[in-house]
C-alpha cells in the first residue's frame, strides 16, 4: 500500500479522479531549417508525451461492472509541462458508443481486456501508455478529496443523449476542479488527502507499475515549471 502514491484524480471521472501505469513514452523530435542560406538550423526541443486513460465503472464488486466513462489524459513534458484531459466515452455517436461498450470487460482481477485498449487506440489513433480504473465509490472519495465535501454518487451506464450529457458534464466539472488545483500549484493537497485504505483492493485498479505512478505524480506535483492543466470538453 505504501508503494502506491499515484493520484486518484487520475481516477476521478465523475471524477474521475486523476488519476495507474506502464509508462511508455512517445518521443517527438524535429529540426527546422531557417530560410536564409548559411544560417544555422533551429533545434526544436525533444517533447515527450504520454497518454493515459481513466476508466470509471459503476461497481467493481459486480461480476460484470458497467462502463460509465472514459477520459484520456495527455501529459506533455514541454516547458511548462501540460496536462490535457479529454472525454472519449460516452459519446453521442451511437455506433462508436456501442462498439466501445461492447468491447469492454474485466477479468477476475479487475484488469481491462487488451481488445478494449486496442479498440480505443485504433478508433482514436492514440498510443495508450496505461490506464487507471475506479468505480462509483472511488469516484466519490476522489471528489471528496478534491472539494472537501462528502457527496456519494451512483451512476448508471448511459444510453440516451440526456444521460450521456449528465455523465460528461459531471466528469468535466470534476476535472476542472482538479485542474484549478494544478494550475494554482496546490495539487499536492489532493494527493496528500488520498486514503489508499479506502480504495484498495475493491475500488481501484491499474496496469501501471510503481515507477510509472511515481513519475506521473512527479510530473504534476514536482515539475520545474508550473504545470498547465486544461479540460478539453464543452458540455
């Protein structure tokens, strides 16, 4: 338990609260030459981006938990570092919504099946470096650690546009509250409030190892420059 120091907000979805992870980094580098002859080429700094998905289900104690929402977090190690959060499920596109929902499943250890991960990567042309998964109880705790208000939540899997809007809006609000902490440089107040005894082993799961979780946390809390956090959602 002591080894797990990752942000649940990474787990937050409804919270989904941050935010667990086999970090594989995607390296992008390039050089741009100046137009005038004889000038030295301009070096474009190496930018490392890692992409994580934050999965919210209704109840991990069920044999077949229902998928509530999926957000993707883009972590760019630029200067300053950036954390951008985008919802990808539920979606108002019925065909894509149903396809994602049908592919989702967990094994007996609450691990996400690889076919689901592959589908998201294919659909959104996205390399996924890891996931963090939590349920209604975990999301409720995460919201409490963000706001200081105890407000238990219960979600149902969305089928109508109205239900999808409600889930997306709640997730958007939770992530925006988290981003307010990050942008103010006070995100550590959230992380220091996390009680892992409440989350493990029944309300939290990840495929990330200890080093990856620590790296992700450090990127948000201990960056040299203040991290810029933004929610790419407009419900």
